[in-house]
């Protein structure tokens, strides 16, 4: 395995941290900038939405640029966005900073994935992509507890300062250790979207979208939920997020083992079912902290256990477009994060944070339906269409 893959994994981890790192400190941001929790939650929504849309567009627009040079430029823009966040005097300025970070970060993540597959031998390609994805998933689940601890100890600006420092380290690492890499003609956006004509693929990607939407409806607002239902102080909130992050990373490993042993299809269906039951149960466990933590750990583990199984399922379903499906799945994931955080903010504004788990649970039910249709209903659907055309 080419050791440069681990450098790309570090870059993807640093970039991924910025997406959800603000999730656990929404109350601090809202108080300091004089906005509501729902408005603060839009900082996650906008980031994820821009991230999902910008990646394929920017990759196509920069297709002729040498990859190392492009990565360094994108890292400097990403650094600029985070420095703006550190000094933002207003909500509007912080929103602009998030947009800059999201656009540049989306390009960096796609570059990490494509470069990792290009710098290794063919037999290591899948493993290299998997290692980079571990950096992304690890950052998404560990970014929040890091943000909570730094935010509560210093200020909500502290996490962005940390990301800025790590970005400088990434720039130095890429400049000195990553050799020049010639651009490779990317798959066009039209070609990527064309693969969704396959209903099995379309509903598999929809499963990821709905699953993450249900998850973020509660997870994006977990801090106000903990404060409202259990009156937890900042120390306990930090502990909860840390436990959640560790459990999520563990869940990703367990999901991979289950997928290898029981098959991707069964693993996806079991994970969604257990995940849905746990998120529905969360509001009814807040009377006892130990019980809540047990159910929360299950919820956390299942939240990322689906990722390796879904990637395996997509590769099995369409091996000839596996790279494209991983890219689309990454976009579906971020669209889900954006939509879920938006819905969660609406629930808080219009009702109460106490209902976020239940609303999120309904999206999980839809995700289960989409997964079942992808696995067992789409084939007959495609056959009916073919007969109609004939």
C-alpha cells in the first residue's frame, strides 16, 4: 500500500471535521450571534447542501489541472474559509465562511478519493478508497465531540481555529510528500446521473439519503435535546458526544464484519431496523441516564454500521460503475445531512426538540422501504418497463 494514501486520509479527516463540528455547540453560536437554534442549525444545512452540489461541478471544472497543485489551492481556500469563521462578527459572515469551506472541502474530499485510487496498484484500489472513507466517516463522528469540548472550554470559535491549524499542517504535508499527479478525465455529471436510471441503484442511494436525514433530525440538535430533557451540563454533554463518536466508529467496523459474514443486503435491513427502533426509543429513556446511554450507544453504532454494507451493496449491484456509485453515495449522504438538519430546525422552531427523534424515526421507516424496494422490488419494476417498451 502506497503510504501517500494515509496522507490523503489525514486531509479527508481534517476537511470532514468542519461539517458537523458545529453541531454540539449550536447553543453557544446562537447565544453569541443572537440567532435562534433553528437558524444556527442552518449552518449545518447550508454546508452539507453546498458540499453535495459543489463536488461534481468543481471536479468537472478543474479536470485539466494537475492534481497536487489543485489540492494545495483548494486547501488554501479551505483555510481561508475557516479563518473567516474564527473572526466572524455576525451570523451572515459565518454563513459565508461555511459556504467557502463547504465548496473547497467538497473538492478536496473527491480529490482524496480519486487520487488514492490512482496512486496505488489495481489490487489495492478498493482498500485505498476504503481507507480514505474511514478518514471521512471518522471525522464526521469525532468532529462533534472535539467541537463540544473545545467550544465549552474556550469558545465556539476554538474548533475552527484547530481546523485552521490542522489545514496548515495538511498543506505542508501535501507540498513535501505528495508527488505530482496528472489529471484523469472524470466521469461527467450527466454520465453519473445516468446510472440512476437503474432503480436498484436509485433506491439504494435514496436509502442513504433518508437514513442520514432521519439521523441528523435528532443528532444535529442533540445538545439542546440533552439540555432540555435531562438538564445535562456541558461536561456531561461532552461525555455523551465522546461516547457517541467512539460507538459510531466501532459501529462502522462491526457493519463491515457483518456485511462480510451475513451479506450486504441482510446487514442493511437489520441495521436500519435496529437503528429505527433505537431512535424511536430515545425520548422514552431520558428518565434514566444509564438507560439513555445504552440506547444511544446502539443508535450511534447503527448510524455508521450501514456505510460499509451500503458501499458493498452498490459495488455488487453495479461493479462497472462502482467508483461513480461511491461518489454519488457521498453526495446522497451529504444531501441527507442537509435535509435532516433543516427538518430538525423546523421541528424545534415550530414545536419542540422533544419531537425531533420521532420525526427522524419516520424518515428511517421510509429508508427501510427504499432499501426493500431496491433489493426486491426494483428488478420486477425494470422488467415491467422493458416489457412495456417491447
